[in-house]
């Protein structure tokens, strides 16, 4: 079963996806969390200023748009929930549902004001605001519901922060040593959409059990959803009995859809916000606030197969044959026809080519998408047939069906696809201190070198997969071998390379090939020269000092190249008052051979000394000094004869995070004598910088790696931690349970 969930709460003009209809996927899309204001940013705006606009992706006829509802206990929580052990809180009855809308003006809610509501509305495009997109026309399966355009949402499930979904992530619900566990509360239509995809998995399971011939994939689910809704509306015995918002009587057990009749998705800034005539209001039957409503899952699953369509037959020819052999990227003609098994009607809709290859991803993978003509036929071509893992594979045509006619699949066409030639393009790059990219032609030992390879086929169709190995004079480069190509057909050395030794290097890139593309190597090699020298790198950017006057340490790795000789003396500079550092060893001798030597650097602080008269009534808290930066310099002694030294030191940044607790002050009725002055390390934040120096003949090179250091803060006196995060979609709240 292939149920895809996507969140798209924006008015951007992205390409509409046709996955669900052609390849028998279900594409469930969150309708959005900002009412009909898809062009407004609910994370930064409390009043909508843009035009009415719903999610583009949710509006396509190829997706199921999922909106949101909100539980309405109407102040009678005990009627619907129980807290009887062992489970702390359990629903004991159907809970009335209204349209999810927790939007609020600042005049009423202060800092809690904002835009927060289930999205819905007419996908009528942006012509009213000067655009050129006229919107999507009404799909056949939505005919008779609403206006002449595609309307959203189709269905709804609970999405409010008032009744969120509870998640356990990465073992968070396993009690820790203090007996605490963490739960994550998730809400928004980005939570209701995957929940509905889970319901469709149950439908698939039921259909597989009752109708194995049809298989697991049902196609665009809206064809069945709206037919079931029409049948429910026509069932006079259920008139008025499927109201999801009634607080006295729950929906009848025979209802498939629980009709949400109370609420709207209007948000601050819209015309008539807060009034009964604001867009969009809930009501009986389909509405643009909640769609068809929420669902009775058991009834939906059990009644799915009660919707029937007229059977069809689909036929397929490739290159006018039922068996072909081509090279990857070569065009193959496609002829598809769909006909009803009885009668003279003309099926409409979409057809896709499905390749059943012998390599991952297995199964029917779409290699072509077409729309039937008014004669229910396709006359076209495709360049998307992929390699089959060294042997032939089958291709079928799948007709997705329409409001009248059932889906069907053609007989197999046997296809053999040979791989095509590939080309590999190599780039050898570097970056300056501002991040500007340029081609690398040479530099000192320790220069930052970034290798990239782009692989493409001769035909220009398809994206190569597989891996690339970078070679230096035909030998694989350590850390740059068997790097997997990304979805755009390129790869690169993950962190750059600093360790090219002194001398000339000839770099090439070797592509492994895959079932559609032959192996290949970039040509000609790209050469550059590295000058002898040395560089240093800090192994750890954080040191914690546990008490005033204590010390902490890390290590510095000093690498020297072939052909470089001399003694490198390590020393500190730029330290704050009362701090010192020592290196062990304090000097490193370069012997003209490629080598890396580690030196331990220890930073020491000085404790403040003061006479304090303490009182039992006073409580003293320890505060943390957030950051202490230390410099160290590199002094090169005994340079080879004939070479003058310019710039005798290289100042390298040692990004050390030093935490030093200090003491709060006290008071007493008597004045103690003043203590002798002590130069202590002051708490505070110290800015450090990278410097670069050169000396004649050799270039001392330092790559300054920037670190984002998150400083942990100790919270005293609290028994728990709550944090709320907002991303473009699902909202998370993390809470601790004792």
C-alpha cells in the first residue's frame, strides 16, 4: 500500500502532483492551518493581510485534502473522558466535533493572539488579485458539491491543539532513572493528514482480503469517498442522524461520515471575521470548512467495496509491439486504449506506465503519465524506461478510473533496456573566508580542497545512481571513496580535504555505473600543487571547568608536510585576566616527513578570594560563566638557511567553552577587613578571531572552522521542562511526566 502524506500550507505556484491517479498512490495533503489565508505566515502574523488563498497542492484533483476538527466537550468533560487507572485519561464516548478554529484577536487574547484554523475554500486561483491562474475546475467526483471549481477540504479529522495526538519518539516513553518519561503532543492538519493515510491502510487491508484481484491500491480515494457521501445523503433513514456537532446525541452508528455542522475557518483580518456570515461556515452536507466531515472508521472500511464502477479493459503497445529492446534514453512509442466491458461509453481520466523492474524500488514504478483523449486513447512516447538490472522486465498500463468507470491494468509488455554512456564532470574547488567559491589551482599544505563530481547520461533523460570515487594519481583518496550520488546525480567530499601532501596532485573522478548508465571516469585529470608547510586543528571545541580555580584541557593536532622542517613552538596569547594555558609538548619538530603530532593544551583559571560573612537566611546560587575564549600562537624557530622569517607567529583560534561557577555576595552587620587583592578570571563572554600570517618561502595556513555553540543553561528549582516548537506544519509540545 502506498499512502503518501504531504504538507503544503502555502499559496506558491508549485507544480501539481499527479501521483495518486496515475500510479495508484493515495496522496493525502494537509489542507493547512491558516483558514483560507495560505499566503499569510501564521508563525509571524496575528492578522491576515493577504488575499483568500488555499493550498495549491491540496487543491489539485489528484490529492485528498484533509482538514481539521476540534472536540467540543461543552464543559462536560466527565461525560466523554475518564481518568480511572491504570490509564490516566480515556475517551468513553463519541465527542462532538466542531470546525477547528483557535484563531483570536490580540484585543481578546493578548499574546496568545494568532491565526490557527483548519484551511478550506475555493481553489479559484489568483485572477482576482492580478494573477493568471484561474484555479482547478470541478473534478468529476466532486460534481454536485459546491460551485464550479475544485473545493477543499475533502474530509477532516481532529487537528486542534485542544485535543492533540500523543506520540512517543525515540524511546521517550521509557521511564528514566528518575521515573520520568516524555510525551510529544502533535496537532495541525499535518497530523490529521497522516492519520487519514493510516485509515486508508485499513481500507487496503480489507480490500485485499475481500477482493484480491483488485489488489492493494485503490487509486484516487476521492472517487469512492464522494460516492459514499452521496449514498449517505440519499439514505432517508439517516436524515439528520449524522450530525457530528450535536451535544445531546452522537451520530448514528450507521453513518460513514460524521457531518460537522458548527463553526467556521474565518481568521482575523478577513471580512466579517467573528460574524455568522464570515467565510467559510460549516453546515449540513459538504462545506468548505470541514469537507464531508470526519469519518466512522469501521463503517468506511466495511463499506468501501459497496461502491462499484463499470468494468473496463486497458491495452498497451510499445513501439507497436509486446516486446522491445532499446538503449536507456531512447524514445519508445506508446499506444494505450481503454474501453468499457459493456456498453458504448467513453472512459476518461489518466493512465500511467508502470515498470516492474528487478531492482529497487520494486513494484510498479511510474515511467510515464498520460491523459486519455475523448476517444479513450493515448498516442504518445516515453524516454523514461529504465534499466532492468541486467535482464528484461515487464511494463503495464494502469487506468486510474473515473466517476463511472473502474480502474484496470493492461497485459505485460516485455522490455529490455541496455545502459547508455555516461559522462562525469569533476570540479576541484576552494572557498575564501567569506564563503566565496573558486577553482583550486594550488596553495599551502592544509589548504581546504572540495571535490565534486556531476554525472549525466548522454541522452539527457534520467538521473544516474550509484557512487563516485575520487582518485589522486589513480589511487583512491581517503575519505572520498564510494560516495553515493544524490537525487540530482552529483556528490562531493563531505567535509572537504585538508591533508593533500606537498607536491603535485592529479585528481579524477570514477563513476561506478548502474542499470541505466555505464561506468565512466572524468577526463582529463585536474592538477594542482601543494607547497610544504604545516597547519593545526583543535580536536574538541569545548572544555568545562568544574570549579573556580580549576583547569580544563583539550588537544591540538599539528600536521606538517613532506619537505617541511623546523621546530614549531606553541604558546598562548590574548587570554583574559587571571587565566593561563600550557601546552604539552610545548614544541613540535617537523622532520620533512608527512606527520601529525598531538599536543595537550590546558587552560587554568584563578578563583576569586574574598572574606564573606554568611547568614543562614541567605541562599547563594552558582551562575555559569558562558564562554571563555583562548588564543594560542604558533612560533616557528630554526627556519632553513637562506629563508627570512616574516610574521613569526600564526594566531589560531581555540574555540574553548569554559564553564566556571562563581559565588554570590552576602552581607552582615559588621564590616570585615578587606582581603588582599587577587586577580581573578572574570566571568563573561570573550570574542576570539582567526588570524593568518605568512613567512617567505612557506605559507602558514589555517582553516577557521566556525562553530555554533549551544550553551546549556541550568534551571534551578523547577520540577519539569516544557518546550513548544513551531515549524512549517506540525506543532510540537514536549512535556515531562513524573
